[in-house]
């Protein structure tokens, strides 16, 4: 049996066989296997809805009593991640994940779950809290970094609503709108 050292040659255009799941995808699948529901919240939820922000971490609101946080630590440990704090983890590729047990400014998990839409992260379906609720949470947290992005979040929400209204009007039956009118000479 041959053993490949660091000097072994991989032909151009080929990659070593790797897991199909990214560390984030594997983390989300592990949550599902452990029957731990989560909702993407925070800046990454806003980015997923078009907000022009930057962030380095994913905030997941987990449906889990805080005293059971060890279940999350076990998942991260199994996946060769690093525990930075009780609720802050670094996955094996450096992706940062925050587990949130009760975010500021949001209603119950069940209420937010019902109004959250399904999105996809790393080929795994995940609930994403609506932009309006991201704004409510950041406003309630009242942290300086949250307040600094409020203008961008509110502008993104206004634009999304305008686009939604235009789209709805354009598709109303029996109405001819400017965009649908034949051009005359």
C-alpha cells in the first residue's frame, strides 16, 4: 500500500477526494440530525436578503434550552471545530458560528419560525428571519455596531418593498402598466 506524503504529485485538473459537505453545511445537517431547529438571524440573514453589509460570522437562533448548550459543543467537537466561548464556535475551515438562545427584540421562536422563509446555505435548507425582524432585533440590542448599519438595512427593506409592489402591480390581471404598453412611434 503506497502512502502519499506532502511531496506526492496530484495531476493538474484533479483534486483529492473530499467530503461533499462544507463545514457549515455539515454543521447544519448535524443540527437537523440532533433535531435542533435553527433560524439564521443577524447580519448574515440581512445579507441573504440583499443588504449591502459585511460580516464574518453566522448567527443561528437555536431552539434549545440554554442549559443544553453542551449538545452544540459536542457537534462542533465531532466536526473538528474549535470552541471559542460557550456559544461561539469556529468550524474546521475557520467559519465562525454564534449560537443564540434568546435574541433581543424578537418574539418566541415558534412565532418567528412561522414567518421566516426557507433559504439555503451550503446546499442545506435553513430558515431565514425576515429583514423586518433583523431590524427589530438590532434596534432592540442597541449595540453601536448594530445601530451603525441601520440605515443600510432600512434602505434595503424599502427597496425590497418597492420591488415587490411593482412586481405585484405588473402582474395584476386586466391592467396595462407603462412597462407592458406597446411602444408607439
